[in-house]
C-alpha cells in the first residue's frame, strides 16, 4: 500500500503541471478570440456610425437641393409667364408700326396731291389799281367843291344838284369814325401764305413771340422732323388761336429747313401790329399773314361825288382759295390727325413693351445666382451620396468578414 502511495505521489506533480498548462493554453485561446471579437465589433460599429452620419449629410444635401430646384422652377415659370404675356404686345406693336407707316404714307400722298392742286389752280396775282373814283362827269361845274365841304354833312349833301338830268345829288357825305376790319379787307390780295419769305415787323410795330419749338407745339423732340412746313404751320396756328384767338394774331413765321437739326425747327407768332406785316426773302422760311387779323381803322369824313355821277372802279377782291382743293385740305388735316394718333399709340405701346422686356431681363439676372447655387448643391449632394455609398460598402465588407 505504501509502495502504491509512493508511486502516486511521485506522478502527482506531473499531472498537476499538465493540467495547469492545458488550462493556461485554453485561456490564451479564449482570450485571443475575445480580443479579436472585441476589435472586430469596435471596427464595424465605427463604420456604422460613419454610415449613419453620411446618410444624414446626404439627406440634408438632397433636401437643400430639392428646395432650390423648386425655387428655380418657380422663377423659370414666372419668366416663361412674362414672356407669354409679352408676345401679344409685341404683335400689337408691329401692327401699330405698320398702321403708323400706312397713315404717314397716306398723309404724304395727300400732301403731294394738295400741293399740286394749289399750284395748278392758284391764278397769278396782279396788283390792280384801287382808286375810289377815277373819272367824274365833266359836264357839271364845281366838281372840286365837294372836297371843300367834307366836314359839313348838310353843305355837302345840298350842293350841286342837277334836276334836269335826273341824275340826282352830286355830292355824298361819309362820316368819319373807327372800326375793326380784317386785314384781308384792308389789304386785299396781300394776305395768306408766302413761301421763301420771313415775316418782319420793322414798320408794322407790335410784338412777336419767338422761338416756338417742338415742346411748345405739343411734340416730343425729334417728332418735329417728320413734319413739313405746312404741318408745322398748322401746329403753330393752333397755339396762336389758343393764345390770341383766330383774329388776334397778325402772322406766323415758319422755320423748316430740311437740313437743320430738330431743335431749330418751329415758328414765331406776331401780334398787336397796327399795319400789315412786311415780308423779306429768306431761304427755307415761310410767312403766313393771317387774313382774319383785325385792325382798328380810323376814317375821316368825306364829301365826294355820288356814285351815279362818276365812273367808279371797284377795288379788286382777293381770290378765294380754290374750292377744288378744299376737300384735299380737309383730307390732309384728317390724315395728319390720324398719323399723329397712330404715332402716339405706337410710342405708348413701345414704352410698355420696353418695360416688360426690362422686367424679363431683371428676372433672368435674378435667376442666374440661384442656378449657380443649384449646381453647387447638386455637386455637394452627389459627393455626399458617393461618400455614403463608399462607407456602406466598407461596412458590408466588415460585417461579411466577421
């Protein structure tokens, strides 16, 4: 028994060391496995965190990108709507331009016909003598005695009767006085429109309103270049009649030299003259002597031979303007009015179209920075999305490997 115990005691240390070695080896194996598992789990968890952050960054970038897309689309829709609204106005502007050109051509055609009519129908005027009495019957004595009684009505009318001839009273009395008469009556044949001449008040007295230009005639700047001297005269007449009435201005000088700039074209208005305006030769100027202007005429009493005793020569009457041209004059005035109205409508529509085009250009300028920002957001979103996909790929490999 003691021998057996002694042998067992001898083998115990070997067994104990073997068991201890096995346990140590087993602990190392489990420790290495746990460390490896811990390292693997830590590595994938970081990738999962990075992947979550990448998803959030990508979603934020995508949200900003979508909001900017909506904003840019709204701005583009507004520009498209403005362009759609502009197009009918552009069409209308073209129609108004065509209408104005047609009216202007019609006006020029009528003006040409009117000028030809005036030239063809106006007779050559000659200054006829205008004596009140040329010859009296010399069979009566004392003819010159009428003038000696010109201030006495009773003596004038009772002198030198010839009852045998049956002719009647020899002298007639005309009282003196003052009256207003149109200058076409006072100066017959010397009123109207005279081309190539300028009005002059050196001997007629009165006043003149000078240098009426486009702005005074209801025109805008260079619009006056589209008018000839007759049209400028009509504009000036309208201004003169509004200020001085139809019979209150004596004449108008018109400046319409074709080669002159627009700011030199216009007219002068003469008024308060007590004699007929003079005219002087001047290139590219025209003088209109108003036939309706009224003078105050003073007359002295007269005692003259009666009409039935003398061979009187009546004063020549001015030739009326040809009736055949009156319809053309009316047509020309209507054509001027139609052309002016068409030009006014065209300019108004042109200004409206210009404002609308400027508004569209402003919207386009405002859109550009938003389009640039949209492109940057698109680039940022794609970068965020690519980063997210890269991290997802790494995470999938990490999970697969462990």
